[in-house]
C-alpha cells in the first residue's frame, strides 16, 4: 500500500497554527496605532479574521482533495468494481488502476445500504504490479488480465470474477509497451 500522505495532514495542522499565531498581530497592530481602543477592537476582530482564514484554508484543502481523486479517476487505464453484500448492507469497491503503477480504491455504499464507510478510509492507494506480459496485480488480491489482440479484459478478486467497468486501451497498450 502506498503512503497515504500523512505529511499533508501535518502541513494542514501547521498551516492552521500559523494562521492562529499570525492573527495575534491584529490586536498588537491596533494597540500601536490607537492604544487601548485599537487593542480592544483588534481583540474583537482577531477571532473573526482567524476563523475566516481557517475556513478558507479548509475549503481549499477539501477542493484540492476532490480534484486529486478526480485526477486519479481520469488517469485510470482500467476500472473494476466489486460489490460486497453483507448482512448489514452492500459496499462497492471501485479500483482505478493507472498506467504509472498506482491504484486508487474507492469504497462507496450501495443504494439503500446502512453501512457507511469511515470518511477517512473511503479512498486508499495501492501499487499496481505487472505479473506477466499481459496482466497486473493489486495488493496480491485483484488480478486484471488483458487480451491485447481481442481487446478484452477480465478481473478477479482471489479468483472470483469481478466486473470490469472501463478500459482505456491506449493507456493499456502504452503500459505494456505496445504502441
């Protein structure tokens, strides 16, 4: 499994801490300009400015993460789906295999399912490992075999067939060195 970007979350915490520390400049600036009256207004204004700056940073981060997931989806050479039906409900595991040997797994609840995946574990990154001249493997679990001449793809999860949703044959040919 690929490192999930924990440094990114540490940088978010550091950014919010820096915004909080920088917002303390407002009362000091007010004090220098207008003494106690300026310091009082600065103290009233500081939480509002800090809150708005933190919200803008968080919204920017969420937009970036959604963009990153869309980028992974668009760059996929093959997309496979597996539906796991449990006694509680059904989950859909969608695997987006990219030509740069990276795979994005998205876990989504099916319609009417009571199961809700943890928001922090809805997406995961895995390595795509070529096993031979026309198949790839993800996490020693998902194996996708390509018939490059007849343009067919088959996918299995521990030997059980799963659905192949989409195949971009140009990227598959590029991955296997056939152009």
